[in-house]
């Protein structure tokens, strides 16, 4: 094959990073560049094995072991190009070197300008692209997993929280009717505690799937951290030293203050469990201007100033395999009965829902650092609202309340509670029935208390239709899953008053009384949020 060049282009080919070889019609290698030689010597792969004079096709045909099937495809592709049956041949393959896994793209094309058939074989290292692709694929699979959990949580949360609401309400009534020394009073307390734990699990499921209802306010991250310092110290216990480094002018973020503080508590609990013999937990806040290159790939995040929360412990640390799964729902390294596997999943969901991102750095024996970045926004931090005291005297009234709830047992206990406190109660089990009851009731309706998800007609539709003819009527919504009412990123419309199920009798009565006493033009008030 005298027309196949053997030396003239070698200087040019040696300057290329791609592995290049020229073969004649029989598959014999006539020329290789420096990159080919280095790769063949270092890896011994069939796809790049051989030097000048060796027959590349014969090497492929005689391959054994894991390389066999790949080598056969390579040989068939090259023969197709040499015979003119194929204009080119392309395939990608992994290269298992002694130290790492790399990916290469093989391109075989006819050798133009030669009187005898020949081909150019080129190998291009595409490891970086493949790694990025696998990373994006992993992110996509994680996103799908979280979405599936979200659908599951949404599907069960409404009915589950309805059942918990009934248990909670009757548990409270039972506790109130029993004397302080009654044997059954402790039983009632245990019922209420179990209901609260179950409600907490539901809220965590909604949070990790980014379906948690958020009430965002403007606040300073350092201030919010300081507010729960005492709680963090109690959570960690005396064996762990807590250091909080707060930097001035961290910047205002817009998020749910309670949820961000819940993140800190969850991380503190994880750190405590990772330091069974004691240690140190360092929490710091700062601000950094992040460029687009600093942000995680594949996410709709904007460059700019970010408030950064770092939580670093001196605990056991984690290996790479564990780190890859820490945000998975129900994944835990703790002993059976010691954890739900929802702590870090919940943190992940809250951060994502708050338009931020999270990173974890850890190694066995070297502790763990969690870094959370939340975008800084314009505007001054809002003052912490005064807490509504639930131990204040609960006032009833004589107003007319229209209760719309499809769950019979829940409707029954809420009706009983309202009537016991002096209110006149109308009731309906679905949206269409509500419209008929209202049409037949000529007197004023002072307050509509309705579930959001109803058969036939939603609670919001009922409220809108009734308000068209009764504009002074106040409205309070109830729901265990407010997906129909949450706007972008789970933010509640500020004009909506929502009681999240399960709520206590005290929260019900306080919100009802405050709504009826409200002088707000639209008949609403901000509402008291049940404790998390």
C-alpha cells in the first residue's frame, strides 16, 4: 500500500491530542501518532493496541474476555469502511485503565487521496463529556425520584391528615373532659403525641418533595440562626461544643423562617449522631457573590449574592457511596428505630423550594461540612411578628359559621367544637350541597370554614361564588395538602387564611375569632400558623 503516507504528516499528527492510526486495505497499521503510542503503551486496550506493522483487524478478531464483543464490533465497522459498504464507522467505548475509567469515541473514515483502500482510525477522549452526562442523568433520576415521592405524599396527605385531624380533635376533647389526675388522661396525651408525630412525618414528606407550604418573609440569616441557639445547644447536649460564627450584613433572604430554622435543627441532630463520643459543631454565616460557573449545573439558578450557611462537625464522616445517597428519602445509616431517613431529605426539599442549593463535603474520619446557599434579595428584614399566645382565654361567639367538609367524622367534631363555643353552624358535605344550603339560608353568613379539596366543586370555587352575593363573609380554608393553593415554589397567597391539618382546637378557635373580629377590607386576617 505504497500510497498510504507513512512519514510526511507525522509532525502534524503528533501535535494532535487524539489517538490516530492509518491502516491499509488488509487492516495493517501503517502509521500511528504519538498520542496513539502513549495510549497503547499505558492501557493495552484492544481499540488502541498495536504498532506499525501489526494488523489491527487480527488483533480485534483474537480479543478475549470483556473486550471480545466490543472488539468484534470494531473489526466489523472497520471492514465496512475499507470495503466501501459504510461511509464511516463511529462507536463509543469505556477504557478500563489500571487507575481510572475513561471514555473514548472511535471514528473510522476512508483514507482520501490514496489509490489503494485504506482508513484513518481516530480515538477522542470524551471522558469529561460522559462524566457530565452521567452527572446530569443522576440529577434527572434524583428529580424523578423526588417527583414520585411528591405524588405519593400529595396522594395520601389529604386523606391521612383528615384522619389525623379527627384523632387529634377527639384526643383533645378527651383530655379536656378528664380530670388532671384521671388515669385515662395520660392515655389521651399519648394519643395526641402519636398524632403529632404522624403529622410531622407527613410534613417532612411534603417538604422533601417540594410540596411543603411555605410562608416566606424577609429576614437576615444570621439573626434567624441566633434565635435558636439555645435550642441547638439543648439538641446537641453537653458533650458537643457549639461555635456560631456570625458575620455582619449577611444579607436579606426571602424564605420561610421556621423552615430554615428547621434545617439547622435537622443538621444539628445529624451532627450529634455522627459524634457519639463528643466533638465540635461549627455554624457560620457569610455572603458570597457567585458566578454562573459557581452554581450547580442543570439548575435554574441565577448568579449574584448568596447568603451562605455552613454547618461543620468533627464526626465520623462519610465515604463517597454514602454521600451519593444522603438526600434519598428513607435512606439512613442509623440503627433500626433510630431514624426515619427523612432528615436530610427534608433539608434538601426546603432548600430547593427556597430557590437555593446545597453541597456536602465529607470523608471518613474527617467530619462533614454542609453548605447551603440562598439568594440574597433586595429589601429590609421584617420584624419578627409577635407570637399569638394560645394560653389566652379562648372566646367563642354567636355568629353564623358555614362548615363545608366532606369527611363526616371530621365535620362532626368541628361542628361540635364550634357549637360548644356558642356559634351557629350550617354544614354541607360537598361543594354543590354547599351552594344549595347557602341559597336556602336567607340570613347573613359571617364565616365560611371550608376544606379546599371537595367533591363536585372545590372549596375555593364555593368561596368565590358565595362572596359574590355575600362580600362581607370571612373565609378560612382547611387542608392537609394545599397544592391547589400554593403558588410558585409552594408560596401561599398572602390573602389566603389556611389552617393546615391537623390543627388543634385552640388554633381553630383563635383563627375563627380573629377572622370574625378582623376589620380587613377583604374579610381576612393573616392567620395563626400551627407549630411545626
